[in-house]
C-alpha cells in the first residue's frame, strides 16, 4: 500500500490536510470522499521524500507542481475569462 498526502475541504467548509494509506490514488480519493471530504490536492509520498527531507518538486503523479500549483497558460486564462464574461451577461 502507498501513502498519500492530501488537502481537502470538509462538509462544514473547513480546510484539512493529512495522510492516508491506499492501494492507488483513485482508491485514496474514494476513501476520503466516503469520509465526507472533497479532495483539492493529493500526492503520493515517496520513500525519498521521507528520507531526504524538505525539497518539494519532482514529477510525481498528482504532484501540484510547486508551492502554489502548476502554472496556467495565457490561452487557458483567455478562455476562462471569455466564459466568465458570457456567464455574467447571461
């Protein structure tokens, strides 16, 4: 079983973080959902992170890509802005 670190929002709106053990990322998400948590971030804790200490980064599956998450491209911002404008007009 693998160890997963997560950040989630509980049913009362509070942000929580913790660790869970599961066979895969998908089953970890399902397990947390059954506990009433909406997962916002999840990543697998590797043995190298435990032994090596504090450097975050790397290309692990489900990693957030840095302190504030992955960068958003200008094209994605433009599309999102256009969609938001359409919603506001509606």
